[in-house]
C-alpha cells in the first residue's frame, strides 16, 4: 500500500470512529436503563441535559427542556401501562414552561407511583417535574430550584418591584407592558404548581409551597437543598440507587484540552491502602 492509501484508510477510520463510539455509548446506556427497570420493576425515562460532542467538529450543544423533550416523554408515558410505576431520571437546568407543564401534568395523571431521581440538579422546569412525583429521590448534595417565571433576561418578580418603587409616570411603556405580562406569568405558574402539589399534599400546604417557589423569594438559580426541600414538605428521600450514578457517568461533558476536574475513578474507603498513600 502507498502512503496515499494509508492516508485514505486513516481518514475513513477516523470518520467512522465517532459514529461507532456513539453507538457503543447508546448501547451501554440502554443496558443500564434495562438493569434499573428490572431492579425497580418500572418504566425508566431519562431527561438529561448535558453538552454532547458533535461528531467531528467537537462543538458543544447546550440543551434544555423543549417541545421535542415533552413529545418524547409523553410518548413514553403513553406506552406505559397505568399500573406500571414510572422512574424519571432528571438532570436539567430547566427550559420552556409549556413543555415542563405538559410533562408534569402527564406524570400527575399516571395512576401508578411516579419517582423522580435527581442525582445532581433539576432547576426551574426540572423542579416543576419533580413536584409532580410521588417521591423525589435526591443525592445528599443534589439541589432543586425556584420556578418563578423569567421574562427574557429579567425575573418577573423584579419587573413588578420596579412598578411598586417608581412613580408610574416615570416608567416607560415597555416596562409597564412587561409588568402586566409578569403579573400574569407569576399567577399562572403559581396556580399550576399549586394544582400539581395538591395531588400529593393538603391544599393549604400546596398553596404555601407554590407561593414560596414562584413569587421570586430567591434568585432563579438559588439551590434548594435536600434539607430545605423537606422543610417545604416535599416528599424527598436520599435512597439513590447505584445504577443511577452509573448511568450518569455515561452522560459526561465533552472532553476538554485541559480538564478542570481530575481524580482516580475508584472508590476509596477508610483503611484502604490507596487512601493512606
């Protein structure tokens, strides 16, 4: 073979390798999902948003809950018998309110038990989905977040605060319009959250929690810990199956030239020689 032939062979192999690696990764994910389903006798659905690496160019794709996600999750729920439990593995920064509400209402309507697993975080729309579950299983260090609506780059609650603190004659028409939309958005989200929570707790408690999460009490990225979630009255446990952690390792961030986090990927236990050296 000539150097030219070696060049084309190398080009073909490097072109096919990402596709082969992707297929192998998908097969590994499906196997773990099957293992978790057999372990819990349930339908497992994953909604995991991380940066995936595109085939050859390596550009990161930023993901969030969108209509495509809601269509797929609703289809999975439709394919599940009403008496079969559903386990939803969540890892998301949030997304569209419409898509999140569609999924949440579908989960509420499912007759069998619905469990949401949050190994790291489920913010905003992800929290809305967690509220629809009969049980929320979180890692001890995982967090949820507020569900207060955002209008563009501004929190709806902050827009209303401007109207309260300034003379209306000194406020631009655009800000007044935004304030009107913000007021409606907060009311809509609070009403939706209250309806979802009423499926799992007394109406008075559901009203209190819905207001706390939607009124803009915290910044939108405020981390609600396991302890705070329990104080709110949410059905939270920390009995996370090991299979969920294994599944998350198959949704890694794209490799960088200089890794920001590095460690030896084996468990260390007290008295282990590795941890002493």
